[in-house]
């Protein structure tokens, strides 16, 4: 158990993860906050946190992408448009590329998911060209398009992106600089300004904390199972 934790810590190379393990112990570790409304479960004990609702869209490879595609995955959600070439948009993409690079080694567990703000022009071909232009790894990063109403409702009620700006003069276009960190259970665990380097550094750190959190939970489960077998 200890050797596995040490290996993980070296892979993450993040001081806060050492803090998680060394100051709180494997059974009581730091958690990131949960965002959105929460309610009490029927048993009167458990808390039900806000989660991302079901969706069905198409990515840059023409594949159907749904909420189930991200079952058991940590991912960063964002909104974009292929035609937007503003300084802010380019900056956000650059920061997302930094996330891609940092977690390439664990791309099966950490993903990037970018939703189109302008689905009328963001066809599959447009998404494919854009993905290649920004050097996105299709195995890790999906750009998705689909029904406009679904995309906008998902932004507001799913990812809780309630602050919008107009895009190219269109009053109903979704423009949000926020990146959203979603855990393996589809709960929102953080919001970050994609145009702010310090906040993206926080995002990188928080992803590592989540990875460590799940790793330790898995190890605790294994320990309990082993102890039961011994009994």
C-alpha cells in the first residue's frame, strides 16, 4: 500500500498531494468542493450533489458522444466556436493544450470536452479541421456539436455557466471563459478562468488532487477486501 502511494506521488509531483497523504492519513483526506444545488437522500443521511445531466452529441470524428462516454472519467468541460479567433479564445485553447500535455500520461482517465457555441457553423468537418489546427489529441480531447437548444441548456443547467457574453453580435450566443472540472461521478468540483494562468495552475493541481483522492479510495477498498478475506 505505502509503496503504491509513493509511486503515485512521484508521478504527480505535486506538493499538495503529499499534504493530502502525510497530514490527514489515508482514511481522511482533503476533498475538493462540490458545486451546485444539493439535497438529502431518502435515507436521511447521504447528500446528493448536482450532477451533469444526460446528453447526446457528435464529435470531430463523427462519433456519438454521450454523458456515459465519461463514466468513471475526470474531465474538463469548456465552450468554444471554430470561427472565433479572438485573443481570449486563443488563450483558452492554449491553456487547454497545457492541460492536455500535463495529463497525456493518464489520458484514459483525464479528458477534455469542448462544446460548440455555434453549432450551425461547427459541422463535423469544421470540428475536425479545428481539432487538427490546435493539435488536439482526439483520444483525449473531444470537440462536440449538435442541437443548439441542448448545447445551451447543458451550459446553463448542467455546467452552471450562467454568465454569458455576446459572440460576434449574436445576442443568444454562449460565450464563457470558464472551464469546469467534473469528477468521475459527474459532479462539478471546480470553476476556472481559462484566460488566467494562475487559475489554470489551480486546475492542474486540483486534477492531481482528484487523481490522488480516487487512488487512495481504491486502495482503502482493496485493504478492506483483503482484511475480510483474512477474517
